[in-house]
C-alpha cells in the first residue's frame, strides 16, 4: 500500500527518470495525486512502477520536484533528511579549507538533491532560503539537522517567512536565538562583514569566491574598477592582492557603506574610493585607459525567459562600456548570473560588444561558481553563474 499520494506519468514519460532530471512538468502527468501543495508524493510510471519521491506543486508548471530517484526500501523520515544534509557537509569538508574560509554554501538546492533549499553558512550561523512549499513543511527537521552539525544560529530568509513561522510557533525569522549583526567572517583569509537580515540574497554572494581570488591575483600595482560592487568583495580581494587603487561603484548607499567597512577592517582604506552611482552612467563618464582591471558583475538582467531580449541588450551595452574604458593590455572580468542566459549566449553577447567597439579581445578563462555550489549533472540548469576573463588589446 502506498505511503504517499501517487502521481502517475503518461506512457513513455518515465524516460526523464532514466536521465534523473528532477523536474516533472505538468504535461507529463496522466493522473495528479490527491495531495495538497507541498506534500511529498510518489511518482509512478504509467504501468505502476514507483520511480521516486518529490514535492508536489499543483500551481506550478513544474508540478513535482523530485528529491529521490532510488525509492526501493527508502523511508522518508527525519533521519533521511539528516543524512542528506550530512552528505552535503561532507562534500564541503573535502573541497574547502575551513581554517581560511568559514562562509560557504552548505545546500545548493538540486545540486545537493534538495530542491527548494538554499543554506549558506556564515561562521556558526546558517541562513536558509526555502523556495517551495514542500521544504517549508520540513522546517523543524531541517533546524534539528543544522543544529546537529554545530551551527548555533539559524536564520530563515524567505519571502513567506512570517507566514511559515506562524505554523512552527517561532518569532520573526530566527529559528534559534538571534545574534547581533553584521557578523564578521573570512573568505580565503580575507575579512568580510555580512548582514543577512538587510543584505541581498543570504547576505553575500558566496558564488564569486574563486573569481574574487582570481581577480586579486592579477591586481598587484593595478588600478581596478569594481562595478555593481555590492559590499565590496572583489574590491577587498584586489586591495589584498596589492592593487595601487580600487574604485567601487554601486547605486545603493547601504551597499557602499558596508563596502567601505569591509575595506577598513582589512586596513586598505588609503587605496580605495567608493561611489554611489548608476554603474552605466559611471562607466560612460570614466576616464579612458586609466583602469587596468574592470569587473562587470551586474545583478540578473533576465529573471525569466521573457526578459532575455532586454537582458541581451543590457549585457551588450555594459560590456561595450567596459571595453571602451579599459587600458590597452587590461583585463575585464565579466559575468552573468541570469539562469536564462546560458554560456553560449553570454559569450555571443560579449563577442558582439567587442566587435562593435573594434578592439581585439582574448578569452583567457571561462569562470563559473565554486565547488560548494555543485551542479547536479542531470540538472545543468544549476550552473547559473557564467563569466569570462578577457584580455583587451
């Protein structure tokens, strides 16, 4: 007898399970389960075989997000989720040096076979984003699992947080005793302040860790421009790498204030200048041939497929401005975190910008997210961050 409600696929639609893609679209479903939004359901083939377990989302085009493809003998209970999270931590223990880095991504949704869960560690604090209803129902289980790993503070940063927390009788968005913010962490030995209550996403963009390190490694004696700088991660790394002068630009005064604080706690204020400005406008007015390194790391221009055309124009204009301002023989690090703009399209956009400006540009490296943001090989959509390290003649 079935433990969970059954979702039955149409004939021949179980092929996606051979490829273990975790999303089931509504068009592949023959019979919807008698279940509520967020319930765990059993996924069955049309001939009755159980294929896996997933979270039911009846109001979404992705009607089920599968978290288990090996259902035989599986009991989906508290220990099941704790084991998943422990395995995710084991990966981080292999790929990170916790003596030098104590801020990292513990759970990367489908990349860790936990769709709908993002969990970022900042020292002994964990910031959790729950993206689908099914994961919201796991809050007590997740909290216990995180505390068992040694985290002392767990902060829930989800748009529906206040509604969720009423169900579990917690206050505001802390699942534990709150802590004073911002918290100081270290990344590759660099000090950083993070305010995950007021900051974007979980408070910091951990996915750029290795790209910041790469930028810092090229910065000795250089003039560096960090656009869309947020709280100054790239800026601090460039200064730590011996940059002659670093300019940080962001439209947010709050971000610039935190950027200045991050520069100050590392002792680099004498070589740093920040600007509250629109980055496009700043680049248009910036001096030509002054900057040896320009970093173009904008927010997502295409948050859905309908925005891709506009995003293409935005990325092209931004890169054209960067190419016009970079010193001959300089480096441009350019990025897109728009999931709907893939690597091939992004490179074509940058090619178009280079061609219109008429400068010779070499790709020195393709850049991506670090190893604590793993990509499920069956779910290539998880590789959302793409970047290029460019040499401009």
